[in-house]
């Protein structure tokens, strides 16, 4: 007869549990002879992590923080509490899958804006733009780019000082709110917004690196609605845009190879002359390589395939994710989801990327673009209390991402922790909950928002060097970075 948990706890306060350690990571595999062990029943994640790192086990030169999965869920209590909650005895052998931990995103700093922060991006040695810059990027000169509803771009250094601000609309900048912005290189970036244009900027800094200049070099016309998102590829010097007109734009940053701009979309001759009289800036105007009218409602996001830059994916409020062939401008496949889609990112995988789409229904849905139209969601990430408008994949691995929501939080997800969907969740596919949640620092300690000041998150970026950078309705750029897990 099995000894129940209640009886066992009362009878033996120093009870032990047999565990079997497994992992899918080849570089941290234990020898077969070390995979089974008796451990104290009251042990937690930190104690188990110390055992795996110990001299008699992996013997790691520097301790690796580990988490432990039991039946697809992370162990967040003692082993004896887990056994009790699941009606199991101490005699049960527990299989623990150990995986490298995601580090808690500790608050680092906030940078003050004059208006809502709609989008953020990072330039560092580990960011895409830093890698595309090659030897031109100077190590240690990390920069943060923010776009704002005031129609301005700002570039910040790591201490929160503004290095450069883009000119106003009358001087060659955007004439309305900016919704998206990305670095292409350390000397070039692109932006798009409510004025329906994409603008390419040259960025330069003074020799002392304390100041810089953003100079518009190219205006791209084609969309007939506001630009909602923007994606770039520095290798090919290409830009992807998604617009509320339902189309996806494909552009080049090369003036020589870009087509002529549609004449009917250009500013009037009189207005153009007036602007050039008031400014020494003369900006070239060009059109798209292709403009793909692929959606029946607003296109909310478009991203390149991480491995094949001739392929793109777009998400829309028409509930669909579409695979696009950028060479032909044709739709290769369409996946229909249950809700309007508001954001999109591609998580690199060995075979094909996994697409994570934020929805108006307060969750993130993950889809495999290779799946048939009848099989859409691979997994659902639940936890947000409002629509999910920003997503970024982890720069470190292929199993985690961060999402930003109008509920005022960013949530970090680990796709290794999954469970079958319950009946009230549709009963189909898998479900995961967030590993970490962090709020806007501007809201902490407040029982209710200050009049006229909100906390919605609008944009998020995740960089290996700088951490998670987010912007929102509180008019702040916020930086969170993982650290101190081993001391927790």
C-alpha cells in the first residue's frame, strides 16, 4: 500500500524522492549512471540546479541556471508540494527535464519622452543592425531608437541621453505620428507612420559621440493608408511595410534601383517648393519594388523569413497570416485564425520558422506556416488582459519570446512549458502561461492612473546586449535586463 503524502510528511520530515534527470540539450547531457538520484522532498528549483551543476554531476566551470519541467510544466514549488497537489506518493519516481533558465527581466532604466512612444529598436554588437554594420560598428557604442506620436525619432545612448532627434515635418521629417522605426546599419535607419510614407535616414555622430544628426535621404510613396509596422533587412537593403490599406509594401533603400514614385501620391508641387525653400534638405522620392494588396482589412505586421529573405509573412485584422513570395509578389499560402491579428514575429527554427501573432483577444497564437489551412494554431499563449500589439523573439534561443500589450505589461514566454488546452479554452492544441511578467515602472505604487497618463505598451525589442526595451503610453522608453537568477 502506498504511503500518502500526508502520512509520509508526518512520519518522515526528511523524506527523499527518487528523480530521473533528462534533457534535450546535447551539450549538457548527464552520463547514464548519474541520471537517477535521491533528493530531499523539500528541494526547490535552486537546490536542483545546484545538484546538476555540482562536481559529481556536470561539474560546470561556471554555474548554469536551470529550470525543471515535469510533464511539460515548470516546477515552481517543492517536490513534496508537487506530489501532494497531484495525489502522488514519495515512492513515485519523478522525471525532471532540466533546461537552461530564462533570466528574470530586472528593471534598469526609463527614458522620458514628450509624447507616446510607438516603437523601439536597438543598435548593439549583438543586434541585427550591428551585425549588418560589420566592422563599421564600434563596440560599446550601443544605441536605442524610439519613434513617437509627436512625429519625431530619437536616438539614445545607454545612459538615457538623447544623441539625436529627427527634424520636424516642415524640415523633411514625418508630417504626422510615427508608428514604426528600425536600424538598418549604424549609419542608416528607416521609419513609417500615419503620413503614409516610409523615410530612410542617414545617421552620423560627432567625434566625441555626445551628439548626432539624422538627415532624411529618401522618401518612399505607395501606401494609401497609415503604415502600421516596418521590418528591414540590412544584407539586401530591403524594407517591408504593413499598412491599414490592407497592403504589404516591399522597398529598396537604393535610390538608383528604386522605381519612380506614383505621381498621384506625391505632395503638390507648390507644397514641395515651399518646403524646400524653408529647408536645405533635398530628399529623393521613390516608389515600391512591389505593393501587394493581399488582405481584406488592415495589415498589421509583415516580417521576413529568418532564413530566406525572398519569403515574407504578413498578419492582418482580417484574421489571416499569409506567406508571400517577394520575387513574384504572390500569396503562397493563407492561414485563417479565430481573431484579428495585431502583431507578428518569426521565431527561427531549423526547418521552418514558427510565427507568433498577437491578437485582439488578449492572447498570442503560434502558427506553423507550413501547416494546412485546416490546422492553424500550434499553441496559444494566455495571460494578457488586453490586446497584444507587440512581439519580439528571444535573441538567445528558439523557444522564448516577449509580448507587449495594452494591459500595460510585457510578458516573457517559454515554449518548452506547454499543456493540453482545457475544454473552456477550446480543447484543441496546446497552451502556455508566461514565465515572467513586468509592468511599466511609471505605474508601480499607483492605485489608479494619473489623469491623462496611461500605461499601454506599444512597442518592444529584445537584444542580447541591452535586454528588453519597450515603449508605451506613459511616454517612456523602459529597459529591463535579466540578471541575478542564481542568487534568487
